[in-house]
C-alpha cells in the first residue's frame, strides 16, 4: 500500500520593534514550493533542518543548514524543498537602512555565505528578536551582522580594524546608567553620542568586556535584587526596574543570579 505524504505548513511571523527589520518569518514546509517572486526588502535566511533549492538571476542555488543566504531586493527568485522531509527556515526581511542598494549586484553573484560565525550570530539574533524587551540586544547583534555581511560582499574593501575608544565607551556607560529603567535604543544612543552604531557597540565591549545590552540588564537585575529583598513582588519589581514583564525579569534574573526572583525573595531573612 502506498503511503501518502501530507504537506505540512507551519508559519510564525511578526514585526519586532527593531529599526530596519520589516518582518521576522519562521516556517516549516514539507512540499510547498515558492513561485518566482520578488521582495522589496533584503532577505536574510538560515535553514535549521533540511535544505532549500532556488533560482536567482537564472542560476540555481542551495541552502544547506550551515549556510547563510542573503537575497537582494527586487531580484526574482523561487524556492522549493531539496529533501524529502522539506525544510525549516528562519528569515529576516531588512530594509535599505541596514544594507544599501549598492550591494545588490554582489549579492546576486554570491548569495550563499559559508561562515560559521555569521550563521551562529544570525541564530542568536533570532532568539533575541523572539523576546520582547530585548530590543537593544537584537539591534546590537544585527548591527554587527550587517558589518560582517558587507565584509563578505565587499572583500576588496579595507576592513575596519576595531580600535579602542574608552572615552566613547565611558559616555555610553554613563548614558545607560541614566536610562536603567527607561532603557535606551541603539539608534538613540548613536544620535546622542554621534557615533557609528557598530563602532559604539565594539568600543563598549572592548572597554568593559561586556556588551551594552548585558550591562543594562545587569544594572536592572541589581535594582531588582534590592527591591525583592524589601519584600516587593516580582511583578511589581519587573515594572519598577524596566523589564518588559515578569517573565522578562525572570529570564534575566535566573541567568545572572541562578534562581528565579520569587525564590530569591523567599530566601530573604
């Protein structure tokens, strides 16, 4: 008896509060094939399971799971499963504030990038984008990913050598200290400090050995500890310390303290 394979389609899509990201799209398809189409935005794609084959500018390409694929805007492409069990993919659509039109030609020539570091960073970015309240982390990660993509597409360009800028790092730290509860978006920080976002993130990380978003969350958790020891509830503390909600507080509190905030509060003498 022949077994009929049932097409599976699982899709999750949202628009995060991160500048330059027009959509996040996660999908699992077993048989569905995309017809030729175009996007207005850049398509940054990773495949977690299976593989995709596609045509771009009349050339056939493939996306095994160790590859990052960057499809340029306005260039027709299609897509279909390259394995019997289909594929599971995660996609970001980025506007031209992240990648300029001057890179389209290079992306058409070399859309599939074998770069384990880039692949890992894109996966980490998706994790951050799925967590409300972690927009500074997502924006910082995306900024560094954009720099690495440009390095791939413009290999002849002289790569920027990370340079120390302790004065800039100190100014950003002071700004974060002022905005522990309110929070700080990366584009706001770059405007206030008149610095390129990638240089700002790298300068801070080089000076203090920690990324700006990690510093901010550490400050918030410190405040949360004090309030919990005063007997305030985790839900109240989350609001008072700038976390998106109680689950956001719990995730970062457990990561830095080792126990959830409720248990920490209950241990107080």
